[in-house]
C-alpha cells in the first residue's frame, strides 16, 4: 500500500514537471492560433511604459490560422532565413561526421604517442566558450575572405570537437576481438572502419548528427558576429527582429521553426538515447 502511494506521488510530481517543461511549447502553439485582437490584449502591456502585466489565455475563444498563412505564403524573407538555417545546419552536420568519424575512431582504437594529450586538447577545446575564440575566428575568416558568408559559418562549425567526443564512446565500445578477427581474415584498416566500425557505432553517429543539427539550427552568436548582410541571416537572427505589432506572425514562424526539431526527436529518439548512453559505458 505504501509503495502504491509512493508511485502515485512520484507520477504526479513527474506529470507536474512535464507540464512545466511543456508550457512554453503549449503557449507557443496557442499564441500562433490567436487573433490579433486577443494577442494585443494579452501582450499589450509589453509596449507600454506604465507598470502593468501581461496576461494569457490557454483556451482562446476566437481561433485564427492567418499567422501560418502569412508565414507560408506571404513572407519571402522568412523562407530566405529558413533555407539559410537549413544550409548551415545540414552542411555543418555532414561535415562534422566526415571529419569527426575518423578522428573518433583513431582516438578510440589506435595507439600512438601523445594520444592522451590529443584527447585532453579535444576536451579543452570543447569546453571553451565562444567568446574566447570569437576574435581569432573573426581574424581567420577575414584573412580567408569568408567573413559575411555562410561558408565561413559552415567551415568554423565543421571543425568542432564536440561531435568527436560524442562518437568516441560508441567506437570505444566496439570489442577488440571483432577487429582482431577481421584483421585475421585479411581486412585492411579502411575496410574495418567502413564495414565494421561505422555500422556498430551508428547510435553514437546519429546522436552526434541530431544534437549538432539542432545546435546549428538554433545558432545565434556566430551569425550575429560574422554575418552583416541581412539576406544571409538565419532564423535565429530573423525571428527576434519581429516586433509586437507582428506578434502572431512571430508565433507562427516560431512554430514552423521547431517542426524539424520535433520530427528529428520523434524519428531518432531511440538512437539518440543509445548514443548518449554509450558515453557512460565507454571504457
């Protein structure tokens, strides 16, 4: 009886926490369905200088989907920013996998002088905040002629240590006996890597791709510093420029922006969980 009451209490607490975490998303979807009049009533105090508070309606009486219509059919600048974000996120994700997989495999299974130092440097670089490397990156892009270009953002994003760290655990968990058996059968290093290591480390690779796609889908600081041309802005820079008079438009644009994130989590949630778990299981 006591265990049953405890389980009910724990479930209630978890439900409350879940609702608390989901509340911003719920408010976002609700706001995108409100009319201009309702939104102005709720958010009007934000534009007033006097001390007043905003309000919110969970179940609005009047529902309108004009925000989505405006975003999808009457906002070419939104689509430019959307595809800029898509170009950056996809290019960086693919580039990180191409560059990071061989590095993670080498650190996981090869023995060489200075290996511990290289791993330590990867960790140090991973924990460096953007503010500490902003100026060197700015100078580098300026010298390469890549400042104020999407290619510059992509190049900087590709050579990051975080995806290597994520894939390292999955490669370390591959038993050495499998590699030794493949070597006995005459497989070379490239064959072992492409035919054995990569398929076995798929959860870690997929989790790395998902997390890094989401990171660069929502990237703010690099575009803010390195991009000056408005037509190159990503969604993370475009959305904050929408003022209170177009609040419903901002809600609708934000809902569309999070759809790829929700789709990725729904499709690859199991791989993401297994990939992250492999970090703790690695030797």
